[in-house]
C-alpha cells in the first residue's frame, strides 16, 4: 500500500477550506437575517403603539372639548363623566372631570373651570385611567382651563 502524500504544489493541503468558509458565510447570513427580522418586528410594534397613542390623544382632546363646551355654553361643570367615543375612536373611553372655582373680580363674579380628560383604550370599570392595564394599553391626558 502506498501512503497518500500531498502534491508538491500544495493543492492537497487546501482540501475542505471552501466548505468551512461556506458554512461560516451561511451562519453569518442566517444570524443577520434573524436580527433584521427581529428589528422589523420591534419597528412594527412601535408604529402600532404610536397609532394607538395618537388615537388616545385625540380621544382625550375630544373629552376636554366636550367639557369646555358644557362649561361655556351650558354653564355646567360635571364632576366626572365617562364618554364612550365612536367612529375612528371606537374602543376608547374618555373620563372628563371638571372643577369649578368662583372668584370676584372688581364686583364681577367669574367662574374658572379646570377640565381634565383622561382617555384610554382599556378602561377599568368604564373609567380611565386603568390601574392594572394589559398589553398595548395607552393613555393620554389633556387639561383645559376656561373662564366665564
């Protein structure tokens, strides 16, 4: 029997090198793909939460405007009211509270109403805020001060 000897030009010494390089490249590309997919998922989640937060802000603003309208047009300051909203804000609840302070300025009575609207997408007992929210909970608060 003859023993196997590498060729004089070194061609036999390079055996299997391309297999190791190929496996290395495949592993690196798989890890990079997994990272990019995970990054995309986090990015999608961020966009979803931004959209929910924008709607919560619009719901809070709607509640505050409702409270300002009642204060200025109807001269009422309701202590606490929960509003279920419709349209694109369906699923959101705005809890509106109003606090009235009466002053006398130069013999003229003045009423100052502070209207606070909390809006959320997971109300607790029909009111916002929720002390024990679930996943994807968003809440926004808007405050108006109006005088009459």
